[in-house]
C-alpha cells in the first residue's frame, strides 16, 4: 500500500495537498489545517503514514499522531496531569488527529486552543474524520478553525484500486497468495480495513502453511475462529505482565504512563499478529477505539525495525501461547 498510495486515483487530490504541506513544513512556512474525510477504510491512515515517513526521513522534522478519542480524554484531565502531553502537541512540526468523529465535544475548545497556538507558530495540523464538516459534533470555535483550512474528501475505492492495494501489501509482506485469493480480499465494497484484517490473518496462516496460499486453503482455515479470543488475550497479557512487571489491571486501565502504555502496545501487537481484529483488541484493553489499537501496533512495528532483541522476544512470546 505504501508504494501505491499516491497512484490510486481516489487518493490523488489528498496526496497532492499533503505533498504541498510537506514542502511547507520543510520551508518553515506553515500551512492552513488540512482535513481529510472519507468513510472508514478509504485509506486515510495509509496516506498519512506515507506522509510521516517522507517528512521525518527527509527533513528530520517531528510528527505526532493522536487518536481523537484518546486525545479528548487527555484534554479533559486536570491541567497538571495533561501538561506534558499538551507541550508535545504544541511543539511538534506536524500534528495529526485521527477520527474526529470520536472526539468528545466537551474538549473541543481545548483542541481549538492547540490549533490556534500551532498556527501562530507556523506548525502544521491534519485532522481526519469519517464525515464532512456538516456532521461534526464539535464546538463552533473548533469547527471554524478546521473549515477555514483545506477540506478534502476521499471517495470509496473502486474494485481495481482495492485489488491493487491488496497486491501491493501482499508483496510488501512477502505473502504468496494465488490470484483468486486477491479477488477474495477485495470482496468488501469500498473499504480497506476489513481487507487489512484479512491479510493479517493470512500472514498467521502462512506461518503454518508451506507454499502459496490457495483459495480452498484460505476458506477452510478462516471459516473457523482464529483462536478462543478471550483465552488467547489473557495468555498474551500474562506474558507481558511477567516480562514488564506490570499488572493486568494497569494494562487494561486508562493510564498513559510510558511504563504502562508501551507494554500495553506490545500486548496489542501480539494480539494483532495472532489475527485478532482491531475492534476485539480494543474492547479487551479497556474499550479503546480501534484507532488507538492501530497506533499502538504501528508504533511497535516501527520499533522492531531497529530492535532485533525485542523482535526475537515477541516472536517467541507469540509462539508460546
């Protein structure tokens, strides 16, 4: 997907706007806020991942990505408790807030303050949502800041685009599948998220199935549950508890302290690698939103590229359960 993101016709207007924003950040000239809106699974997050990779690799600029639901809860905490988090948001070169539809309206003016502060200092802001401005449930102050920027809609992906994405992701992950499996992956109309979940399950299947995955093999294996999910999640969490000396209550609780958040993200990663859905993982870990789970999993994947010891431990932990 990363290699093909800017080639999909549905993504071209958004990608053009994001590339202009990148150029503005590199020059220090700032940019008006950009709002990307489109139905779940249209590829907003993948476009932004590509943008962040491009920005941080080429210029060394900093980017912070926040799930709107988690950020909203943070902004509603007493000032002393959220001071460090807000400081990071104010100083990052790029702030991305994903899934505005989950943002608590009561925190709207706090986010508007952050946007105003950043705009005055030529810092870039990107907001995503599954719907356009008319359907937002935010304060007038925040709404006016966002609609004053560049609002770009992303349409549902065509069958050809979805198949192209499926092919690119399978190639990236060295997942060998028959052509009919690619057709099976594109069966969900318009959205990428179900497809990405299926590909994660195919990766788990490929570890125990030699050769190319054919459609009969896939259908036979994936018509059954990947595992007894509650039991599997309990086992994975126990591994993390033992390794990091953190209690299950803390892992499932609201704390965002680093010594709790990082082990929680590792547990989410293990659950995702086992083929569980983002929604099921989020429900287990304190009813967190799927975007929070996705951010955690992606953070771990990025860390694994530079930490062979952690990669080996996670692989062993996953096999042990």
